[in-house]
């Protein structure tokens, strides 16, 4: 029986005891699974405590609402707690054979777009221009006094994160509609492709004939999933982020008081901006 097999079995047993321990500690979010990364230590933490074992270290993390990952130092018995979930740890740590890191495999909010602030949401996402990385009011998934788009700094490290899935969500009050994409091998733009759709609250989104399906979209229409254009009255979309008025022969539904605005189809089928679509309070992007 080789050492790699023994270490793998040990980590599986630890994960089992972690779930039991976190439940006994009264942790609120015990349905999350901790994933072990042996011989790896995080370099970013918000708190360090002393723990007698790996299980107690991760149990303490599970009981702390801020903690999404914990590094346990075997020799010093230090437990370093971090706010980073599994997807972000690869870019925030170093190899260390005196350590093992346990991380929750959960969604990380990396972008929250705010309507009506006259800042292009597409450019904010792709380039990080005119965004906040710290305003807490811009990280809440409901309408707030936030006056910026929020973009997590980890987005700049996309190519080394090992993103598995990306989720786009439109909120109006609570979550309304979502699309989950395959993020493996993607960059910050090409994850938004019809061929990458894994699941959606629109049942036919993955199979519909949609010539427009991209973040860059068409003119002032971004994060666009659209049927072929015919006339303004027949324009039909699942999603439409309207950054401003299209030059020239623009459509009446583009004449809004403020921009950007976020349209989403409210039913299972695509809709028209004035019929079968609603304006979202915000839209958000998550990764895991």
C-alpha cells in the first residue's frame, strides 16, 4: 500500500470528521464540502488560531461565517483562516510540505453590476475599469446605495485559477434567472458561449438558434443572447445588457433615462424588452 494512497484515505477520513465536527460546532453552512490540498499553504488569512488537530482547525473555520478556507500547519499547530473559497486558493498560496489546506467548494461572487451609473458593465468586467473592489454595499445581492460595479481582484488571475464553472444571475428582489457555464479552459470573455451552457432557468437556451451569444454582443447590447434581428418590434432576447443608445436608427426600447440597464426574459422563452422581459436590480457573476 503506497504513501499516496494512505494520504488520500487519510484526507477522506478527515473530511468526514470535519462534517461531523462542524455540525457539532453549530456551523450554519454544513452542507458545503471541504476539499483537501496537501502540501500547500495559503499566504492570505484574516485570523490565526491554535488547533490541536486538522479536524478542529477546519471545524473552527466551518463555524466562522467569514472563513471559506483554512491552512493547518502540522509542526506549529497553527490554523490560518481565509475568506477565499477553493477556486481562488491556487493563486493565493505556495507549496509547503508542513501544511494542508482545506477549502469550501462554493460559488465566489466576482462581479456585481449596478444599473443606472453610466459606467459600461462590459468594460468593467473585461478590463476592471471604474470598479470598486472593496465597497461592501456593492457586494450585496439586492438593490443598495452602491454607485459602482464591483469586481473581485481575483478576476485578474483567471488563467491560473482553475475555474470549473461560471454562473450569471439576474436579480430583481431575489434571484430570478440564471445560466451556469462550463468554465474549464476558459478566459474572462469566452466562458459566455452557448456551447458552454451546462444549466439554465431557461430550458431551451442551450439549444435555441441564437446568432448573438457573447459578452461583447452587438453595438451597445452586451451580455447578449438574442434571436436574429428583424425589426425593433420583433427583437427577442433572453438577456440584454443595454449600455446606451445605439447610434443611427435606434429602437424605442433603448430610450431610457439612465444606463446601463439589464433586461432578462421573465418566462421560460425569450421575450421582447416591452413584453416578456423585466429590468433587473442587478446582475452578478460567480465562479467555482
